[in-house]
C-alpha cells in the first residue's frame, strides 16, 4: 500500500498542520486535525473480509461500479492527545460531542498513568476563533 502524506489547513479551525493521507493504490484518503478534532475518511465500501462491494453485486471492480463511503466529523467537540514516556509518538482522536467527552473524562480517571507524559484535550472556540487546550494530566 502506497501513500502520500501532507499537512494542510483545517477547514474547521484553520490550523495549518492538519494531517492528510492519501492511499493512491486504493484511491482512499483520511484527514485529521489534532487541534480541533475535525476528521474525514473516504473509502470504498468493503465486506467483513475487506473485499470491495460493488453496486450490482458482481466482481466488476470498475470505479463506476464501486460504492464510495465518506465519514466526516465537521463540527467536533474537540480532540484528545495522549503522550507516552517511552516514545516520541502519541495517540490522538476526535471527541464528537459533550456526552463522549464526559465518558472519556471518566475513563481516564482510572487509567494507569505510569508510562504517560501527558493527557490533553483541545477544542476550537468559535467565538474567539482560537484553539483552547487543557492538560488533564501532566507528569511532574
């Protein structure tokens, strides 16, 4: 699987480092803004075995006979970011709404934080037109 990775402007918060990846051999793509949580995923519909599903049910895999799926979270509640001690990487994801945020807050209270550097939440404030970030855990 080959891909092209780029960083583009987020259409939601206007941050200029939104992660964008295009898998050119599959003609599928994904974008994620770790500042506000905006995300999109465009992919071909597949069955449980990852086989392409066609419009007419045949094995005619021409583009005009494939089903394109698009998942967009255009107005997210925010973004989470968990950084680990033994890695330069981090895990991040979108929080879609206030209910999901409340559940996530409950889940991190009991989380083992021994190998963590930090847990952060950020969101785009529409009125102020800026990102607001809070650290929910920061190793001392």
